[in-house]
C-alpha cells in the first residue's frame, strides 16, 4: 500500500471517528476537539484549529485546538472578520479559502504578524466553514512552523475537515435548539394549570401532564396506553364526546364543552374541555389533544352568587310584602277589635253549653288564628331589629316550653336537657330566639304521638373566623324528638315559606326561624343522618 493510500485510509478512519461522536450525541466541544485530533494525527507536522463565528456578535471565538500556544489563542479570540485580518479573519470575511504560505511577508497578516511569529507560526491555510444555507459558521485552519505551500491533497483535506466541522456545528446547534424548544414546551405544559391529555386516534393516552396528575390523581405510568374512558364520569359521556369532538369526519370544533369527570378517588367534578386533532407536517391526523379545566371553584362561586342574587330578590319581595302586610294589618286591626268586642258582649248573653256558645267559641278561635297569621306575616316579611343582651340560652328555651303548657296539657310529654355544664350565656335577642324554640317544640308536639320525648343538647364549638378575626366560639344546640322524622323531600324544603306538614298553620314558622337565627349570625339546619325522629341543629356565635 502506497503512502497516499495509507494517508487516505487514515483520513477516512478519522472522519468515521468524528461521525461516531456526532451519532452518540456528543457536545460540539467534544466533536470539534476530536476533529482536531484526527487532523493532527493524520498530519503530525500540522497544527489544527477551529474558530467559530459568534451568532450574536459576529466575532471569531476559539472553538477547538490542542497545540496552539495559549497566548496566541487568547490574542485571536474575539477577532472581527475583515480584510487583512490574518488567514482566518479574512476567510470568515470573504467566505473563501485563504492560503498564506509565509506569514512573515504576507500583507494579510500585517495586524497579527508579531503574535504569530512570536508563537513560531510561519504558515496558515484557512478554510471557511460554510453552513447549508451559505452562511459562514467559522474557519478550519492548518498552521505550520515553517513557510510552505499546500499540495492538492492537503487542500482537499482541509476542505473535508471544514465540511465535517460544518456538519457537526449545524447538527449540534439543531439538537440544542430542539432541546431548548422541548424544554420550553415542557415548561409551558407543566406550568399550565389546566390538564393536558394527548392520545392516539384510538383515544389511548400518550401524554399525561403534571396538571393532569394533580387534577385526576393518577401517575402517568398508570394511564399511558389506556383508553380515556375511565377519566369521564360516565361511559356515555365518553362515547358522546367521541362522536361530537373526537371525530375526524366532522369539522374541527374549538368551542368549550362542559362535562363531568372522575378522579382516581371516585370523586366526580365539573370541567370544561377543548379538544383538537394533532396533525403532522402533511396535515395528517395522528392523535388528539384535550385541554381540561376544573371548574369546581367557579361552580361554587356561581352558586354563591346565585344564592346572593336570590336573597336580594327575596329581600326586595319581602320588603314589598312587608309594606303590604303592614297596610293590611293596619286596616284589619280595627275590624279584629270590633269582632273581639262583639264576642265579649255576646259571651255574657249566650248560655254556656248552648249551640250558640259553641258557634261563638269558633268565631273567637278564628279571630285568634287570624291575629296569629298577621303576626307571623309581619315576622316573616318585615325587617328584623334585634334587641341583644347577654342571656342564658337555656332560660330562653325553657320559657318557650313554659309558654306551651296549654298545648302540652293532657299529653305524655317530656323535655330532656343535656347541657353538660356548658356556659350557655351569649349575646342574643331572647324574645326572637324564644320564637325559634317555640316553633321547633310546636312542630315536635304536632308530629309525635305520645309518649313524646324532646331532647335539647348543647355544646361549645370553635371555628376559624374570617381573615384577621381569629377563632370564633359557637354554641351548638340540637333539638330532636322521637317522632316519624322528615323525609328527604320535606327536609330539602323545610325552611321554605308556606311549607308545612301540619293540618293547620301558615307554613311560615321554620322560614321565620331561619331568618331569626341568621340575623343573629348563626345557622340552622336539619340532621339528615338521624335514623329516628327529626333533629335541628342551631349554631350561634357567643358574641
């Protein structure tokens, strides 16, 4: 084998080393230094160097070298390409090969001659590294310590090295840009609070974002490859969306669809979704992407807003009703008084036990019912002004119980108190809360068959207040009985106006009780978990 063939074989072997480095994904610094090593091993008398054009400044920066003196590398680092800027500066400026056989005499080295000669560099051949789009990426230079001119094979070698360098630079920079874009996309995807779920055309999951993990509770390895059916609240929803949104036969629909979803825990929650088809560069559909937003908090806020609006409308209606009731009460008061006077006069003239006496008693009871109805309407529709004082709550319900002595007469009824030495003092309007307890006791008496047992339990609870308020102490009062209880339909409407289960009554009692408790800053609710009888739970702030 001739020397030329051996040299060609070494060159080919060296190029293979460089390409293997590229295939392994080595860094640009590693690849370029491998190229320098290959070049210098092939031609030991030569000193190789790679300079790179800085993409921001356009200046030449040291890319790779093994044997160039450190002082020389520092001196040429940052060179601005231009005419008469040495072999590399001129090659980068013109985009053409520059051959300088003798640095000592060549005018291209006028500005850098001294540093080159002090570094024992006598000749320099520089090949511009040209990218695929024609832009100059840098230079590949061959230095010699004595003046000399190149042979044709050496020119071909420097050209091949420059081409290899161009391939390496573009490949690595492309990989870096792809990695950067991938990192940016990953950051964006992971930063989006909405869940991103991608799938293939069979709706089998291919990507499950961090937000999806937080939203649904599954880890990616639990869901990748599975059909998306289990994410939907019902299989029917999955099929319906498959027909309406994940259907390539239909035009793409980017409108938001609201649907229920299911977490790993089994909890169903409301969400919004936008679905699109994922397409390749040829616009061929290769999968689907769904963007899902949990709207639980928004639904709660909307419900609260609707409740506030309903209360506002109710308040306006109550105000109007209050004015009407006041007018009716004013006009009817004189009539009721005349009826009472007539009843009182006739009671002296009509004999006891006669039919007329029974009729008169019915008239008197009707008049009393009408008065009570007026009172309840005023309580329900009128504005409530509290006259608060520090009062023992037990005394309030005991007074309400005492006032029902007539209603309890001849009945087997017992009131049990379980207060556990709880301090029941709180700042309340005792007259208003007496109405509440009276309504609860009357309902129990009406609903229960003898023997009747009504229990009142009291305890203190502490709850977090609004921001800056600290903890708030509540008195919790449970009033329960041994009656038939409340079915679900009645329980849901028990605090609505004109809702009653009694043969007689306006149906305003519990609605009034709710208003009075809430005016005190408290709450009243039913206990839906009680197996026997009815139970109402009142919570009142102590102050």
